[in-house]
C-alpha cells in the first residue's frame, strides 16, 4: 500500500489567524464527515452520521439529549416511571410537524412499534427487546410497558434512531434544502400580537456532509464553525490540518473499540492463540497512535460495573508488564508452531483511512514480534480480524456484552450467550446482576473479542460555539451550540 499523504496542505499563518476570529450575526455552518444529510428511516438500517445529526435536529423523539449528553424533554414535556420500573408514562406537548399537521400520541405509538417490530432493522431493536407494549391511553398520554426493569430506557429513546419522522418531524429545527446544503431554522417565535418573529441570524444553521479533508479545510479557512462525525480513521487529517490543537475536541466517548476474531481455521479456534494475540498488543502505544493523548486504552469489555454483581472482568494476564505479556504470547505461538507447523497470515479487515493505516501498523508490528504476519484486506473481504468501533447508546452492561458476543452469527460463545439470555429475562436485580457477571467472565475466558480501548470520537468547534460540550455520548445537538441571548 502506498504511504499516506496528507489530503490537505497545512494552512498559511494568515489563514489560521483568520479562522480564529469570532463571527456573530451569521448562520452557524456545520459539516458532518460522510454522506449528504437526508432524513432517513432508521428502521431500514443504521443511520450515517449526517443523517443522524439531521434527524436529531428536525425530528426529535419522546426525549432528547442536551449538550452534555443528559436527557431533556422533547415531544414529551414530562414523564413518570412506576416504582417497579415496568411502566413509563409520557405526556406529550402540543407539537406540529413540518407539514403543518399535529403529531398525536397515536403517531408516536406507531413509530415506536415500527422500531421494535420483528421486521425492523433499527440498530436499537435488540436493546428495546424488553418492551412489552406501547399504547396511547389518551390523545396526549403514552405508556410503555416493560417485561423487566430497564433503567437506561430514556437514553435509548433519546437516540436519533428513535426520532419521530412522521409529518416531517416536529423540530426543534426546520429544514430546507438548497444547492446541496440543508438550511435549518428554529421553530418560529411570535410577538405580543401573535405575529411570527424572524429568527436571529446566529440561531440558523447550514448543514452539509462531505469528506473529512474538505471539512477540515473549510474549518481552517474559517468557512465552517463545526465539524462533526470524526473517528479514529480520520483523526490524523484533523491533527495535520488544524494548527490550533484546542479546536480539536475529543469526546470521552463510551463504547467499544476492539478486534473481533472471526477466523475459523484451527489457528484461530485455539483459545490460547486468541489470548496470545490479545496479550501481544501494546495498547498504550496503539491508542496514542490512533487517538493521541486523549485516547483511553483498556482490557475490559465493561468500562464500569453498571448493574453487574462483580467488577468488570479482566484477563488473567492483565497484571503483567508489557514485556512479560509479549514473552508469554511468544511462547504460546512457538508451541503452536512446534505442534502444527507455520501459522497462517492474519487477515485484518480495515477501511481505507489514515487512522486505519496507523492501527494496522501497530498491530502488525506487535504480532510480527511473535513471528506472525499480518495482511490488510478491505472491509468487505474475507478476514480473520474485524474492527469493532461502536458508541454505546446507553450505560448498559447488556449492550457491551452483546456487542462483544459473536464473532459470527453461528459462533456465539454458548456460555456467554446463555448467561446474557438469563440477564435479559431475570425478574430480580440480584439475578440480573449475577447473570451479567457470568456473561462478562465467559466472554473474557472465550477471548473472541480483544478490547483495545474506548472509541475515539472528535469534532472541530470554534470558540463562537459557547454551548458545545464534549460528552460520553459523543452527541452534539445543533440546537445547543450558542447560548441564548448572544
């Protein structure tokens, strides 16, 4: 593969100074890395980054996330949870869709039922599997009944995949497409006489989707106020292109960043070999290479205990020094070579991004020290290793364990799968916590999933965006960028 060359030149000093200037009284310009923003149906599959940003802007759900990733009212103006945790009752605010029609409780019920239907491909469907029923008890009241308590339900309902797109969405912003750019304006306010007031210029936005290199270039030139959708793959572009490091805002994102061992040859079927591959990786060096000093290496699937009966499980080798890990891994591979002959090449499926090149280089070097050869293949090709880079939609142990469970649909670890199934149907907190702990330990023992750390998510934000906040959900709503009254 040819060496990576920066796609954008470093800006001249004068251009960098121009980008530092404060812009007031003009629309906020936002670029999202990836495809053009469209209001898509999440029940047909995962939303691309720009589609998720647009959905959160123009078609909120029952609840939403604020600038810090906390839950705030949206279509529901308030709600209560029964003492047993099995019933969530929401009262809707008066809301009108972009087509001028009111959004009713029945509209929201249809949306929720579609998301959890058996035919749905919504990425949150499995997380919402404990929903037993959704019903409209009055034109303004909705009740969601659960089979078992699920405390993170509000976090799931706040995701853009649960946006109510019926009637074109009810805001908080309205969209109009023009020349490949989405123009966003806040819902109109009225004066004392009931006449609509024009929005202040800096309450309006311009939204587009584009390549990372182009988005970063526009930001450095001062043409863009905010760049969203950055991950480990394109962080090197931002680091090279942005002269002021404080403009690169890295989220303390919760989720999983690791390697799923998908190879089905005898070499990868050996759990000792899988553990050797995991031991050999210098996570500190790897995570700094792909994520900079803000990256967070880890060896545990669960970032914290959540509601498990035990602390997050870690491999037995976690307490060894990196040198001792490498020595143990080398002995395991040497033993295999003595019994079975030369190990096969390790095919790693990776996207064509500079960050993936850095990731591959670190993995290849650490495994070469064991006498193993790594080969980079495209994401859609047959591979032995696949990268998992996923944000957690909610602080849920079940999400983490399920995400790490199956290297392939037909090869889920049975012990972990059984324990996770028990956690889903447990009728007491104690039984649920014990099942979660057993599933966590079983996954560590099986060693099909190699944890590298937590996901790398970044944005570029000018100082004009006084309400922008880094947060664990890595979510930055467009209606929470500039303080009211500015």
